């Protein structure tokens, strides 16, 4: 069995807020519902992929929705992944070889540029083709995926673009020995959807954001119950706005996990970062987190962690960090989750680190064969760590329903709402999205 879990393809979503992909190198068995970690954002705390993501979720509570069966599940029961922006990535239909797909979507937004004045609404039609390649053998596997979205704006035709959004993933996992495994991944994302950013009001108009996260991790199993990890990550966050701040970050992380009883796990992780804000300053940061996880049978699990984070130079940040997750399988068809995260992140276009406090609740309900309903509610408070210490309060609401028409065709309808308050001014946006994807 491979030591490093297969990663989900991640999209930059402001509901998941992708500001800083502080990749949690504490091993996957410590994570619960993947509460944080992405290229450019708040990871997977708030988006449908957090509910419908990868089938490889051996680290979570067990139910029909998250079973051990993994890819042995019937295709209709596997979960979808988010594509570039409005598209979908269908479940893997073949363990080896190429799997092309084609998707189509229609979206309505009532505040296209996420502004307080001159608000514009629009209907957007999207074509979303993609191609996935999978291969593997004893002790290794490879996954690669690329997708793009061509968009037509009915009222704002000047925004029409063939490559409106793009995503790419390359992941290689190799067991170097019975105790040592290596994983290398590259996640690429590009989008000009303002509401798809961590703090939408920072970037005006149809600003294109490009994110690339290159990572490598070594995992060593000292004993069957003790594992260590060492990882490196390089993140680039760019925009096509000449006045916005581009960000480059390098991170080195180390983790230790000890399963001291069949139900109890303790962990310790360290992260060191070098953050280059091209228009502002270069800073270094350090953080530590100690965690504890308790598995209460197969239906309920808790994880909590606390630590410290510091960032030097002009940002002068010294504060506590914390993480908490709870997940319960109320029935075999019904999952509930609760997540809290406090940490320092990076956000596209923001010329300083962000102190984040996020509380997220979610649910997933299997209504029938291939039919799922999910909902999420998130509340986040950001504080920009510059001299002004500007506070931003954000509320996110999401609801979706997905259905497998056949083993090769899926549909999903989704509603999302975001409201953001800065200095007494509140900006809101509502999105309605219907998507269909065919695996060819």
C-alpha cells in the first residue's frame, strides 16, 4: 500500500479561500475532512469538493459516503471534483490510460466584479473539456490532469474568452522501500473570476490570478505506529494587474505522527516559510503545532491542535494558531462536519500575510443511488498583518445537489453566497450554477 495518499485536484475557491497553501505535512491519518491545505487559499474548508472530493478518504469516519472501498465503489457512488472554475472532474473511470471528458455549465451572478457600486449581473455559458491520465504498478502511481473552460458572457461580451480558467495537476508517488515513500506534485490554477478569490474586493474587474504550487514530500515509517515526514513547497501567486502584489513563497516542513493506541494519535509539525511580496517586503515565518486525534469507533472522530506562529520584518506577527475538526456519520447516508482553523495565510494580490480565523460547518446526505445533497456554512475573520491591521469579515453559504445519470454522465446544481464586510461596507454576491460532465 502506498504511504502517501493520492491528493485531490484543488481549485482556487474563495469559499475555500486559497491564500496560502500551508501544506499540512502532518500525515494524512491525522487530518479530518482535510480542513486546510491548497494552492492559493483556505484549502478545502468551504467548497463542494470538500464534500464530494477524492474517494481516497481512509483517514475519516466510515459510512456509505466515505467507505474503505475507494475505487471499488460503483461509479455512480463516487464523488465529483471541482474543475478549473465552473467545470467538474468526473470520478476516475479507468485505473490506467487516458480519460477525456467534456463538460458544460450555465451560471448566473448578480455581482460579477464583487463591487459595492456599479454592480453588474450576467449569465455565463461555459464549455469545459479536459483530459486525465492514470498509471501505476507495485509501489508507484502517477496521475495527471488538465482542463480549461471557454466562457461566453451574455451581457459583458468583452469578457468572452476561450481560456477563461485552467487547471493542471501532476502527481507521482513512489515507494522507495518498505518504510520510505516519496511524493511529488504540481498544482496549477488560473482564473479571472473575482469572487473566486480569498478576498474578492482586493482585485478589481476581471483580474487574472495564476497560482502554481510545486511540492515534494518524504515519509518514513520508523515503526508501524510512528511516522515522520519532510516536505518542501514552492508557491507562486501572480496577477495581471500591474498595481497588485505578486507573491512567491518557499516552505520547509517536518512532521511526526505516533499512533499510541488503535484509536489515539498524537502529532507534531513544524513549518518554516520565506515569503516574498514583490512590492512590499521579504519576510520569514515559523510555526509549530501539536495535535491529538481520537477515533470514537467508526462513526465519530475528533482532532484538535494548538501551537504558535510568527512572521518577522515589517509584518511583526506573533500569535497562537489552532485547528479543530469533528466529523460524525449520523447514519450510513448522512455525514456532519465541524472545522475551525486559525493560522497565517497568503492571499492573491494582498501585500501582507493574513491572520485567519475560520469556523465551518458542513453536511452531506445520500438521498439515493448516485444522488447527493450537501450544504456548508462558513464564517471567517481576516486581519491583514500590515501597519493598518485591516479587518475583513466574510460569510459563505453553499448548497448543492449532484446526480449520476449513468456511469459516464453526472450533473450538479449549486448555489453559493458570499458577503464581505470591510470598514463598515458590505459587499455581496450570489451565484447559481448548473453543470453537466461526460466521461468519454
